[in-house]
C-alpha cells in the first residue's frame, strides 16, 4: 500500500501551503496573496486541514539567488522532515525551487516521508512514490531550471546591451531619478534628482577639500541631509561608495572597462578622479585622517634617530611642543615655532611660478586619464580578489582575470607615473593672488588636507639644538626642509 493510500484511510490530511514571489517576476507569476487564495481553495476542495502556511516575498529560488535566505521555505522543509504535514501545496513547481538539485532533493524527501505534492495550477496531486508522478515532478524541475538559466542569459545580454548603448541598468543610483513612459513603462531618461543631487555634490566638494569621510558623514547627519535609505542616518560606507562610483561622471564599469553612459554627469571628471586618488591614497591605510590634532605630529622627524615627532599639549605654563617619540627625547621644539616655519616654506614653494609649472605640467589630459584607468583597474582587481576570498570565484578564474588585467594595469601605471598631481595640492597651485592667496586657501583647508599638502611637497626634520637650554626656543636653523619623494 502506498503512503498516500495509507493516509487517505485515516483522518483528513495535514496540508502545508507554501507561496513565493521573486523580485524578478516573469510571465503570469501571481502575487503571494493570489497564490494563497488559490491554494486555500484547493485545500478546502480536497477536505485537507491546513497545518502550516509559509511564504517568501521578493525572493528568488534559482541558483543565481546568491544564497539569500528563504525562511518560509525552510520552515516547510523542516515540517516535512518532522512528519508534520502529509501534503505540500504549491501554486506551481517553480514556487518551490528553480534549482534542479534542490527540487530533486525535495522530491526525494517527500517520497521517503510519504508526503504528496499538490500543484494548484495543475489541478492535480502527485504522489512521489508513484513512478509516473515522480517523473512528472522531475520534468517540472528540469523545465523550471531551464527557464531560470534562460532568464539569466537574457539578463546578462540585457546588461551587456545596456552597457554598450550607455543605458542605465539596475537600481536607481542615489542622486538620480528615472522617467518612464506612462503607457509602455519603458525607460525614457535618467536625470538628476532635485533633492539628492545636491547632496552628492556636497559629498564630492567636502572630500575634495580634504575632509575625512567620517567628518563628511557627521556633517550630513547633523544637517538632516536626505539619506540613501529614507529615514535612516548616513553611514560612512554609503558616503565612500558614492564618492568612488563613476556613475556620477556618467560612466559605468562593464567587462573590465569604463563605458560612457547616456545620463548627465553630476560631478566633473577632474573632481571625481581627485577624490578617487585621495580616498585610495596608501597613506590613508596607515593614518587616521579624521583623528589628527596637530599639523606636524607624525610628519616631522627627529634628526638624531629618525623617529616621528609627537605633539605635546601645553602644560604648567609651558607652550605646546613637538618632541621625539623614539623613546629617548633627542629633540623638542615649540609647536608654534615649527608650524609657522613649515607653513612659510610651504606657501613660498606653492607660490613659486616655476614650481607650479613643474607640477601642473604633469596635469595633462592623457596623464589624468591614465591615472583614472589605474584606479579603475585596481578597483576591479580588488573586487575579483574579494570574490575569490569569499569562495565565489575559483583560483583558476582569478588567475585568468589577473592575467588579463595585470598587464593593462602595469601599462596604465607606467603612463601615469609622472602624470599625477598630488590631490592635496589641487586648489593651491597657480593662484593669481600669489603667496597671500595660497596662505588663505591653505588656512581654509581642514587639518587633514593641510597635512596631506605638506606631505606632498616636503619632508621636515628637526635637529638637536646647539644649546641644549634652547631646545624649545625659536632657533629655526635646526629645521631641515627637504623635497618630498613622489611615488
């Protein structure tokens, strides 16, 4: 006697209803509410008792779902394994799974537990222990998996076509809005969002001025700026993601390249690449730009041991100072004395037409484009390596990716090697007002940006005072200003 026959001789069967709608609806896919109504009608018509109902909304059941949780489905499978239901009710087989292995596992579990599968749209109840029913269910799984594979290929082709044509794809990026044809629902245009676009511009302006991301985030939240998720505060990760996205210069990454988009840019390219270079500066990985309190702490060095100088607050009538942080205090100098001397030398250097010409000569469009290419390729490599680290990309696939990208990266780095103007100096060069305007601009910059400007132009070394009693005095002859080594 089959499990189905045995159960039909007992009390009414216990039904478990499962409904699901994915975020990528296809064909005549019904809503969860419509599925529930149809499945409830089926249980009533068959005289089954509903022991469990579960649903997952906007969740895919294909192998392309990236492991997104399906709590409703998990509860149904657990009920089958615990012998809590006698018949599983689905609107159609694909509601259970579009992944062939998962669907085959479900059929096998139902067969071993004596659980039938009712497909409401088929108006039929299948018994997996009956070979013909088992074959029908298996064929449905193959069909669902095939449809899922075809849909994936269509999406890939659509994304590639959109990228080549410059059309936007995917979710609407923060700062933009989309206009659709009211009749056909076809996309007409992507344009600047009246409330969000000014926020994007403010993010780029502040970072380009040298403000750390943490400070920009704090400012946005304090001002009540529109957030990426309505009703929630800004997060540092959101600010950084926006600042590094080429979408805001009307470009998109696809197939290892930056392609032009057909939407308006919100930010000019010079600003975008300056911000990108600032955020990708290796120095940011070893320093904390949002925590600096002193202009020259951990920038200036001891002329005796080479250790960096640390800032020492004023205490007991003694003014603030810098002193050697190498364990033994070899040198100490007044904070204001060293700051003033370094700023005077920096301003003189930046106001020198010859120095400006030397730096600006590197700012040719070819050089800037090469630097942008370097940053784009480095970002792509980092993304692929992250995928490999998460197990989503095999070592062989990563090796193939690197084999294609690394030579291009090396070539771009060679072209950009002498072409990158330090990001911290943009806005301080070639000013008509000379030294006075350079000093004013420098003083208006946030402290982290001022420190970056100093680091980009010079090295600072403090030697031991000739007279030990004058160790904190005004003798500036022991301060050595050197030329910064460009990477």
